[in-house]
C-alpha cells in the first residue's frame, strides 16, 4: 500500500501560454521600435511642417501605450502565477490587457475617422514627398513588428490534434489563442494598414494632384480598424465573462461522463488561460465511483488543466427522473 503526502494531491494553478516568455520578450522589443518611430514622426513632422506626420506620431503614441500594456500584462502574469490570491491563476491577465488594448484601438479608429472628416471638409497643405518617405519607413517598421508578433495559433490552432480533440475543436473557438499577443499584433497591423493607405494617398497627391484621397483613405482605415477592435473586444470579453469555449466541447464532456447510469447534473467549462481549460462537473449516480475514475473519462481532451468532480449518490435516480 502506497502512502502519499498531501503535496502529491495538490497541483499548481499556473495557466500561462506555452510561448508566454517568448511573447513577452518580443512585445517589449516591438514597444521599443514603435516608441522610436513615434519620436521620428513627431520630430520630422515638426521640421517639415507636416501636421499629418505630427498627428500620426501622436496617434502612434496610443499604440505604444497599448503595446506596453500587453508587455506589462505578460510580466504581471508571470510574477504572480503562484499568488494564492488568484483562485485560478493569472492566465486571464492577457485577456484583460487585450480587452483594454481593443478599447484603445477603437479610440484610435475614432480619432483617425474624425481627423479625416475634418481634413476632407477643410483641406490642409501636405508636403507629399517628405511625408511619403516617413510613411514608407513606418511601414517597414510595422512589417518587422508584425513578423516579431506573429503567432502561428492565429491561423492554425488545431494542427496535429487527434480525432478526440477535433470533434469539438472549431475554427471559431481556439482555446489556445493568446488574446494578449493577438491584440498587439492587431495594433501593429492597424499601423501597417494606415501606412499603406497613406503611401497610396500621398503618391496619388504627388503625381495626380488627388489631395482629397488622403482623408478618404483615412476614413477607410478607420472603418477597417473599427471592425478589428470590435472583434477583439468580443473575443476577449467572452473569455473574461467565462463563456463556454465550445458547445461541442460541452457535449463531448457530458457524453464522456454519462456512462451507464451516471448523469451530469451541473457542468461548467471555461477558459483559464491560453491553452488551458477548467471543468467543474456534478454527477448523480446509483453506483458512485471515485472522482479519479470520472477524470480518467476525460483523458485525451486537449487543454483540460483543472478538473473538479463531485459525485452524489441517489438510488433509483433514473426512475425518479422518468416519473
């Protein structure tokens, strides 16, 4: 007979993503790049008399702030990963940071849209050549930043999963997604988009005299960025509110637990952090088994990091329900 200390039955609540430290390092590097580009745009815009560059520089400052929030969230989640005050760990700090960044992204879209409408109504002189050069440099910085922040799970969250996992894993619900890095990635993409649109508008103004295209492109960019921010708000908000990651996952969990006369009375499935899911199930049965037996039934479902099972004995419960 084996004896175990209480430590044998305890488990940690560290529900951070597999690439947590990697994402933290790269995000701080991108914060540095964005901060340098912000200063360059504000200084060169002032020297060249281009209010468009100055405005874009201050707009860049909001992205620097959002990216810094992302990086700080990674650090806080790592430092407090074993803090007992967080009942289910700090995995959701990234979701909170992503939600905050999405709000900032929405405000950026509103600012760009407002400034574009104002300039469409009251055009201002633009030094097309100087502004275009800086816009090209900004695009290059954003491309490098996007490469640094790209996470393969953005597009391929189910590569290599077995059939037991594939039966519930859907394209809309990738529990392994890191919303925090995705928010930073979208901020960089938003900057890249505005740079591309600005380059098109500036070159059109320089060679064809279409100065009106500059604010029009700004409005287009604002609309696209708004859709990105709304999508991020929805995905991060869903995790923060503990919504069910997937209805198929719920069905699969229930089906695996309800064997023979066992019935699930109460079932909760939610996301604890990138790649980590929690399950709490209440089971009623005529012939109770140890909780470990029920946990073994859930083996093979990817991402189940915290499973709590309670078992209630109720003789002839099936007949009582039928009656």
